[in-house]
C-alpha cells in the first residue's frame, strides 16, 4: 500500500526544489497527503481494518504538525 516509485518521484519533482529534494517540508506534506488519499480509499473499502485506520489518523496528525510548522515559518518571514 506504499506509494509507487513513479508517484513519489512525480510528487518530489512537482513540489521539491530539485529531483532529490525529498526532505523539505513542502515535499513531506505532499507525500503524506498522497498516502492519506490512498489509505482513505482503502479504509472505505475495508471498514474493519483498524490498523489502517490508526495509521491514517497518525498520518493526519503528522501532516497537521508539518502544516503548523509551515504556518509559523510564514509568520516569521512576514
């Protein structure tokens, strides 16, 4: 259920500074968002898969933290 290499590289190329920029916050948020979309579809199909639901909630929290961090950076720069 992980992202394919092609999907990961396309997200990195879209949101990263270059093809190897997988660590920047924007790229991390974009990759987590793609993963959340996949897990959401999985959880709709398999409603009793509690481990996938828990993983989905963990990813949502992780993305929320990164977005909060990005928001604080914008406030500091302005």
